[in-house]
C-alpha cells in the first residue's frame, strides 16, 4: 500500500513537471526506479545548488547532488558515469518523496519549481 501511494505521487510529479516545464530530462528509467526518487535535469538553470536553495526558502526540499554526495559542490558522479557533462550535472536536482507526502504538496512543489526554473532561466520557461 505505501509503495503504491509513493509510486503514484512520483509518477504524478514527473508527469506534471515534464508537461509544465520545457527542457527537463528525467534521468534513469521511467519504470525501473525506486518508488520515492526522481532525478531531473533542468536545462538552462545554470546551477542546481542555487535552485535547491531557492526552493528550500519556499519549503520545497531537494538536493543538487546524488544521495551519496557529501555536499562538496562536485557534480554528481552518477550523472557523469552515464555520460553527461559537468554542466548537465550542475543543472540536476534530486527529489525524494515519502508516504507522508500528499498530492497537494506535490502541486505546491511543482508551482514553486516552475517559478524557480523560470527565474533562473532569465524569465523564460
């Protein structure tokens, strides 16, 4: 039951982001992934650490690195290992969901994400 709930939220999150924000790439398989994890690259935002900080100010918490990143500012070695550039990794955010999240929270996160991405892209989605 919990896995189904979290998987539904994850799928809803990614579908809405891909529909509402242009130039976004889902990293990894759409199907074969952890039920609570999303790794997305937002082309043109420049710096995912800035994006994560801006989102955090609005109560939306995500990470600019991989789960095993020690916060040293180095782009995700996982993104590099699958053949992407450092710039691509620098525009990547990782979102983790839980059984306690709601659809309303996902909608709020997406609205904040749209605003931050547009802001960092210079006012252009």
